[in-house]
């Protein structure tokens, strides 16, 4: 079991070609948290969709950062991602994210005006 204060921070350029780093990091930490392979795939897809959402239409020129913070809390893996955005997320992009990701993760919080979101995923209970 991880210490509830464990935290991993990634800062990458806010460009799509670096999004894979966040997805792979989430998967590796999901393994550490005890997620099954199916749950890791769900988390990986949700993190990928989060990065796509946050970078959608972004005016990022490479000087801004995408900051991903991974936390372990009460058996959950929490992934918080923030993009250096100057404009709000598009409503249709947010709706797509919700449709794709809601079945994959336990919960999420989203601030479309700030370009910030947090995902939570926990291993399924074992019978």
C-alpha cells in the first residue's frame, strides 16, 4: 500500500507530442496502485482524452506547460492535469470527454474556464 502522501509531478511542454508521457506515467503508477490490466487501459484512455481535451484549440506555442500531478489517496490514483490556457474549453469537446471518460473512471472534476481537471480511479473490489 502506498503512503497517502505520495505524489508524482510531471511538467511537459503543452504540445500533443508530449501527451504520451502523461499517459504512460499514469499507467505505470496505476500498476503500482494495484489496478488490473483492464483498469490500466481505462485509465490510460481517460488520461489521453484529458490531454486531448486540455490541448484542444490551445494557443500553446511551446512555452506553456502541461502539469500532471499524480496522487495516491485511500486506494485511489488521482490524476490532476492543468494546461496553461488563455481561453475556455469548448463545450462540444467537454461533452465528448464526458461521454468517453465517464464509464472509464470513478469520478472527475473539471474547470473548463481554467483548463484544469482531476480524474480518480481505484482498483475494483475483489470478491
